[in-house]
C-alpha cells in the first residue's frame, strides 16, 4: 500500500553520509516471543543493513530484560533529594556520568547511530510498554531535546529513524475514511512526538499487516518486501514537519512572507 494516498505529509530526502563512510545502524527490537515475525524482522534488519555496509548494533529489549520504568533509582546521586524532577536529574546524571549504567549504555549506542530501526508489534495503537520505557529513560533531556531544541533543532538531528512494525489489522482498516483513520495519525505520538521531536528524520513506516492470520507464504513475501525496504532506505520518503524558523520565540506562527 502506498502511504502518499493516505496523507500528504511526506517529503523526499537526500541520500545521507559521504561516499565510503561507514554508517552505524541501531536496531531496537521488542517482542515477547523469540520466534515471532518481529524477531524475524529484527534478524532481517541485522542481515540486510550489514550487507548494505552498516555497522550494526542490536538492542533486543525483551532478551536483555530492559527495565522500562522511569524512577528515582535511575539517579544513584541526586541533584535534588527533596523532589524528583526526572528531566533535570537526567541532565545532571548524564553530565556527571552518574545516571544508571543501563541508560548510559543505550544512550551511547543511540548517539553513535546514523539510522535507528524500530522492530516491534503494535500494541494498543502504540508501542509495547518495554519500548515506551526505552524512550522515557534513554531519550534524555539536554542531550536529545530541551527548551526549543526540538524538530529541526532537536539533539538527534542528522539521524534517521525507520519504524517497521507488525500489526493485527489490515490495510483497508487504515486511511482517511477507514475505520481506524490514517496510520500516521495512530502513530503520531511515536513518529512526531518522539522521533521527529528529538530531531530525527522519520522515514515512512513499514507495516507488516495482519501477520498472525496469514499463510507462511504470505509472511515470507512480506519479509522479502521488508528486506527490499531496507535496501532502498536511502531513497525512502520522510515525514514533513514545520521548521522552528517559521515560529517566534513563544512558538506562535510567524506571518508568512
Ligand atoms: C497487547 C496487545 C495489543 C494489541 N493492539 C493492537 C492494535 O492496537 N492494533 C492492531 O491492529 N493489532 C493489535 N495487536 C495485535 C498485534 O499487533 C499482533 O498480534 C502482532 O503484531 C503480531 O506480531 P508477531 O507475530 O511478531 O508477534 C495487539 C496485540 C496485543 C498482544
């Protein structure tokens, strides 16, 4: 299915990186079943991106038992012991290197990558809680965003993100007049509110539709399409968003020239 028919909000991007430069891909995957389609997609991400010349890093959140809960225990040394302002403690904890080591390790992988690939099953129009908890804890204030450092001024500018997810629903259920509305609206908190907000170029998502209910042959066909999507990643369109240049200091829109 073609995304452009659903919403008019995609633009093309230039191939990134200089010729001969080795790029790094971080694959962030989440599935409670190691033999699931999502696990197969993560394996395809690893294989194809390595073939395409990327240095590949894989964080398999369920396999490592990632802790998704943002809490005071993320800060063994507190800036303010009386009252926890999570974002301020993130800033201080990263600056001093005292934030929980599991966060620091993931943050280092994130800052190193040029391309972030997310493989997960859609849960409740969104991401599984374990992946949401990765965003909450790893996309730290100060480094990834802060003040008016978002969208085209975000801390993760220059990186690209691809959402490649499995979903129970079928293509005809999503779209402007479809029962669930456009999928880009369903995924807006992820595509816009998280990935684009922190400055990344957000590529058109790849959806593996209806995978629990289709034949083995149909599943294999989707996996081949996914491999091709990864090979074509340099020419995949990305989400069109406003520039902060078009807004004043209080974020009111400036009059159009
Ligand atoms: C907790 C939970 C929530 C789900 N929410 C949705 C949903 O909002 N929309 C949808 O189409 N499918 C939903 N599903 C179906 C999953 O997306 C589907 O089973 C999954 O993508 C299959 O991938 P897998 O075979 O790799 O596990 C949900 C499944 C679970 C377990």
